[in-house]
C-alpha cells in the first residue's frame, strides 16, 4: 500500500516539477512545502512515509501517555545561569523581566543591538516586549506534595560520556519545572535576539570550514539573503559525521519552528488566549518558494533527527530492562505500571524496520575517528551552553530539554558495547548509567520530535485546503 502511494506522490512531484519548468507555476500550497519531503532520506536507508505511519499510529500515542506521568513531567533545570559568550543586551533584560515590565530607558539606545527607534515606536516596543515576556515566563509552581516527593527522588551520576553540559542538580539555582504546565509554544521571542542564538550555533558551532569567510547561513533566507545554495554546496563537501551534526541541529530548529506554528497565539483577549495552527507562519518557514528551497530540506532534517533519537531508544532498552531500574516517584504500583508502559514503548521503537545505522559514523581511520568524535562532543557541549543565552525563559527551558535529550541520545549511540554488557554484570560497577535528568530529557526531547512529525500531518491537511499564490 505504502509503495503505491509513494509512487503516486513521486509522480505528482515529477509532474509538478515539469510544470514548473514550463513556466506555468501552479503548485498548491501543500505541494510547495512537502514536495521534496518524500521518499528516501539521505545518509540513511529510510523513507518519510514509513516514519509518518510508524510514528503517528504506533509510537506517538504511547509516548504522549508516558510523558504525562510524574516521573517524566518534572525536570530539574537551572534557568539562571549567565550567558558565557556575550553580555546580554536583550532589550527585555533577563531574570526579572517576567515579573517586571522592562524599561527601555535603562539601556542607552545606541547600545541596544541595531535598534534605532523613535519614542512612539519604543513604547509600542515596550508593550510588545512585556507581552512576550509574559508568554515566555516559566510557571514554576509545584504542589507541596510534589515538592516533598521530589526531595526523595534519588539520582545517579556519570560524567564521562556526556555530550552535554548538564546543569548541576545540586546547585541552589536549579529548580524543578513542571513541563506539562509549560508547553512549548509561541512566545513572541523572535527578532535579532533569537536570531543571534541560531546564528552562533550555525556559524560558530557547526563545523563551518575556516576558509569560508562569507556568511554561509541556512538562516539567511529568513533575513532575505540568498546564501542557501552556497551553504549546501559546502555541506556536500563535508564528511558524513559533520553533515550529520549539521542536520541534527537543523532538525531541532525545524521542530521548534513547527511547534511555534502549531501552537501560535491566535487570540489574546480579555476572556482568554487561544492557541492553534498558523498556516502562514508555517509557510514562512517551510514553503519551498518563500524559503528559496530551504524549507523541504529543513523538514527532511527533522526526519533525520527523528531517526537518530529513535535508534537511541531502541538501543537503550537493556538499560531500562534491568530489574533494579525503577521510574521512582514513590508510588510503587504506579511506578511499576509506568515502567511497563516504558518498556512497551521501547519495544515498539525497537521494532521499527529501517533503523539508522550509527556504525556509519566515526567508522574511518581509528585515530581520525577518535578526534572527530571528540570534536563532535565539544561542539555539542558548546551548543548546550549557548542555551544559557536564550533570553526567553520558556524557550530556554525547552532548548535545554532538547539539547540535553539529543546529547543523551548520542551518548547512548556511542555506548553500544557498554549497554549490551549491562545484564551480564549484575552488582558490579555498572558500565553505563543515565541520570534521571538525562532520562527525562531524552524522552521529552523525543516527545517534541514525535509531536512535530504528527503535526506535519495536520499542516499537510490544512495546506491542502489553501489556495493562494504567494
Ligand atoms: C501556574 O499554574 C498553576 C496551575 O495550573 C496556576 O494555578 C497558576 O495560576 C499558574 N501561574 C502562573 C503565573 O501562570
Ligand atoms: C562556542 O560557542 C561560542 C558562541 O557561538 C563561540 O564563540 C566559541 O568559539 C565556541 N567554542 C568552541 C570551543 O567551539
Ligand atoms: C500568523 O502568523 C503571521 C506571521 O507569519 C502573522 O502575521 C499573523 O497575524 C498570524 N495569524 C494569526 C491569526 O495570528
């Protein structure tokens, strides 16, 4: 069945392409976002349609259920670390802004990055800024009962194979946050500040060759530039590992943007807020023409990220199968039930027929491979530090969850031998460990990607009803 529809879609794409060449540009809105997003993915033996149906029908519902349990909803995080890379010059300030409206007078105009505003615009700005801060604030309320329970939760630790900077769980600045109370959605955080974050990730932390001095940035189309072609030429010259690294970052970026488009603040009036799909926001980010060809590639990178994290879940099964492993929250019967749900989910992950083959990575010359892996790790750690520079707290929270989750997935993928030896060494010093924080991040991060894949189906169907020529 899948084969038939796939062929049909490919044919459709081909026809559309040919029509395009003839100059009669009449693609539907849906085709313009999804035409290139079909068939097999580069660097792996999988195709989009298989992932869609596997995720949406089998995995997504179970994962959603799991993520509402106490073990997975409380994430310990330090949202108050200073940005280590640049002095924060965000026009909303940081820590206090969620409670206090920001005063623009505090910062001399000239210092604020690139803002040359007249007074009337400035006050509009202040309102906008205050609104954005409210939306971006993190609700850190926990019931007393929860707080007590959390104090009992035990943690493990393991420094060695980390791909991420992990917040010090003991730090007085670290707090538990209820992820269900703080869904990832539109916060109004955009413009130069948000731009700076992604810019420093792509420009300084994606293995861009030093010889390239012109900005080659996949974001360029957001700001009206036209660097996309050059950027992808550069990408093609990279080894598979560095290309993979870039694609993971791009996939993360896509996922975040899908969430912002799917949980857009559509209405904000005295009787409440309404969140929902904003098709034009989605098109701005993914439409082939509006993004000068980048959009479909971004979506393909999302699927790539999905495969990497899915593979990690499949591989980590033996760790969770250990009888001594508990999803400890203090309620024995519930904890046991949740563990069964978790194992069921991991078995589903394992059953996926077209897993990514991670032995493709770091497979070359041993010395080179070790060096590459080290670079990979350092760069990824650096990206997780950049999350401390995200000005909007809610975005920072989800940025941290997702980078730590991906970091944990990578740690798993490169600890295959240690994980396989787990059941055979009971009582001994365990060769592989995950902290509670890593576990929570891993599943919540995958939850985001899985939700994004699910949302694409919604956007596909919404776009098929749109008839506009942009
Ligand atoms: C945080 O969430 C709780 C529970 O839903 C709610 O009662 C409280 O008003 C929220 N606080 C803020 C600041 O939104
Ligand atoms: C880490 O990221 C910052 C900010 O983008 C950059 O300036 C720095 O060179 C990076 N450091 C490493 C070791 O990659
Ligand atoms: C949808 O997003 C666009 C920006 O892409 C914005 O201009 C528009 O107002 C949004 N629509 C609604 C209903 O909020």
